[in-house]
């Protein structure tokens, strides 16, 4: 599909995010199944709902543009999902796995945040204010998700870290 106008670019980028959000749902499902952190599992349930709202917003975006979603993919989010599958084949330990879960979700969220910001800018540039408003809500939700992951990484890892062995008490010298 040739891209010659900002509207065509917006349509292409919306299609990439539409595909990317569907990939994100698969990633969230996989990590929720694998995690042993109650804190992360609870957050993933919220994130799944956000991804579904984003998909609905993207579908509405195509309606506002008067077009169907293009057949495009999000190579970045697809690559992140593939990377997780590869990592999990290595059978990581529980602490490493939970740290990795937060890391992979953080990277996906950072990419999505930047992508939604770009979409908001494109919608503004072509005067699509209804579309800009929809995409701005996605941007704000994704920004909040990225912040949550950053702020709770240590808590998620601590939740699954085994307790440190007690130190042996040395007998006093005789």
C-alpha cells in the first residue's frame, strides 16, 4: 500500500497498532499464566481490559476515517512476543522469570506509549480531533501502565523471591 499522505500514514500506523494490541492480549495472557506474582497477575487483568478498550478505540478510529483496517503488522510488538517465547524455552528460575516479565511488559508499554503519541500527533496534524481524543485516552492509559510497571518492579520480584537463609549464629570463642 503506497503511503503518500498523512492520512494514509495514519491509517497504516493505526493498522500496526491494531495488530499490536491483539499481540499484546496474547502476551498478557501468556504472562498471566506464567507469573507467580499476585501483584502482577492483578495488574495484568487491568491491562487486558485496557488492551480491549484500545482495540475498540482503534476500530472506532477506522470508522471515523471511513476505512477498514489495513493488513499490517507491528513488527516491534511481534518481536517482543517472540522474544518472550524464546526466553521461556530456557526454563528460567522464578525470580529471573518475574523480573523478565516486568521488563518485557515495560518494553512493550514504552513502545505503545510512543506509538500512541505519534498517532495523536498525526490525528492533530490532519485535523481529526475526534480521533485525536480517542487516541489520547489510549496514550494516557498506556503511560500509566508503563509507570506502574516501573514503580512496582521491585515489589513483583520481592513477592516471589525466596527468603534469605538465616545466618548461623556463631558460638562465642572459648
